[in-house]
């Protein structure tokens, strides 16, 4: 109902007034679109920020040790090291290489 009243009012306006209203509306829309665009860009920037940097992981203690070369250790994460793969293929079990936890560790 109210929309019909507005259309009738606009229909009764002269061309100069309609043109002035058009310019005013265009400027208002541009300002609002610019403000929304800026807000969306800031939100997108905030969403991208954590993804760009690599997440830090806490240090992981070694869980397995090479008995032939004690300096070679593996945490149990990621790809198994070559020394462990070779030992497992020869028939040994992974628990044979597990580092024993002591009371003060």
C-alpha cells in the first residue's frame, strides 16, 4: 500500500526533481556499497590471517630409538625412518625399539 503511494508521489514529481533524487540516491548507494565492501575486506583479511602462517606444534619426545645407532630416534609421527622400516622388514616388532620411560621423565 505504502509502495503504491510512493510511486504515485514520484509520478507527480517534475523531471528536475526526479533527476536530483536520482543523483542523491546514487551517491547514497555508492557510500553504502563502499562501506560494506570495506567491512567485507576486513572480515576476509581476518579470516586469511591464521591460515597464512604455519601453526606451531609443541615439541614431541622421541618414542623409538635405533639400537645400532642410539643417536637416531623417531617420535612416532610422520613417515617411519629407513632404519626402522628395515628392522621391521627383517621381522622385528616396533615395540622392540620403544624408548622405556623412567620415573623422572
